[in-house]
C-alpha cells in the first residue's frame, strides 16, 4: 500500500508565467545586478571551503550568465550547464559565450567541458538522475512557488556526495518598501520570502544530509526615493497572482514617496534591507531501495 503523495508546499502564490514575463527584458533588470554580484562573491568564498572536482556543474537560475564565467574559471575541466526559465535571459547569457576564449577552452579541454544553456523549470530539469556534481543557484529560488519540489529535483540530478549551494532572499528583504506600501493600500507588493529554518526542514525532507543554513543582512543606502524604487523594480518585480494589475495612481504614488521619506535616517540616507539566506547540503548515499528495503554495505575483513 502506497501512502498518498503530500501536496506541494507553496512559498507564495507565484505565477510562474508572470515570472518569465518579468524577466523577459534583461536590460530592465541591470540596475540591480550589484546585489546579485555581491551575493555571488560571498557564495564563492563559501565554495572555497569545499574540496570538489566536479565533472558537471548546474547553475540553476543562471539569468544573464554572470556566474557562468566564474564557475568555468573555478572548474575549467567541467561542463557548466546554465538553466533558466526566461529565454530572453539565456539569450543575454549566450552572447558572451560565443567569444573566442570559450571556443579556445573547449578545444584544449575534454569534449564535455564548456558552457551549455538550457531553458527549463527548476522543478523539472532536462537532466538525468545523478548527472551533476554541483548545483549552484544564486538568488533564484525565491522566484519559484514550490521550493520543496525544487529541492527534490536538485537532489535527483545530484550524484551521491554531490553538493548543493544556493542563496535566496529571506523575510526581512525590502522591509522598508513593504512598510511604505502599507500606507498606500492593503495589496501585497513584495514577495513574502521564506524563513531559512523552513528551507532547512525542506532540505531534510527532500533527502539532503546535514544541511547548513546561515543568514546575513546587507543594507544599501540611497539619497533619492525614486532611485530606491527603481532598483527594487530591477530585482524582478511582483509575480504574485494576488498582485494588483496596473500602475499606482498619482495620489497613491505620492503617498508612497512620502512614506519612504519618513524612513530617512539621522544621516539623511534611505536604507533598503536585503536578508540573504545561504544554504548548502550534500546528497548522501541511499539507505533504502525504491521498494523501501534497507541497503546494508558489507566490507570483507582485512587478512590477519
């Protein structure tokens, strides 16, 4: 008798098609690249602490491909696979890879080395089981409505002892903007980001071993509320199915600016908080077969 499948856990009522639409114009997102690069740098520092010689690396949510070159430089003999749900972002990622350096590296290294780009869903990857040694995902997970399915899929494609390393935004991200919009209306204007402890529980449920979660807050300051809001929009936008459609009216926008202005600090700056969650975990050896039978390993005794 099989137990009924558990329903997927929604991080938020996110419309995946709306996410793709929001990321269909890479140039609109460029203003927020600074936070993506900063978090990638901090993830890379953490990666240096792990000894790994991967044959294949997956960048899940590669966006415009900014992390691909770093991963290829770190693991020059590996095949780097970039997956993203927005074709426009992959087109932006493809342009730099057409250069001579990538062609030269591909000639000098094994046939499987280099960078490949694929359009696909995090939770339904076009990769075989146990085909990846490292899954890397930078500030992408919070755009998916079902992170538990994503973790299960990342575990599926990882080889035994393969590493998952990811970052995403936590609940205090954009708290200043959330508070300012509360003075305008009751509609949700930002994502309700998931707590890191919930992600840790989901990693365990997905079958990862000894997940390590940590968090830090990065504060960015602005002089101008218009620039602050522009860079918030450049993070992606609001993909919630419950999000209001259409632009704010002139009076509502004026109330929003006034509410932001009330948050000016004593130094005259406007603050914007990013709570960044980092997680890493390994795929352990299986302890049960598909049929639920225990797997026991025997080693012969060493001769006396």
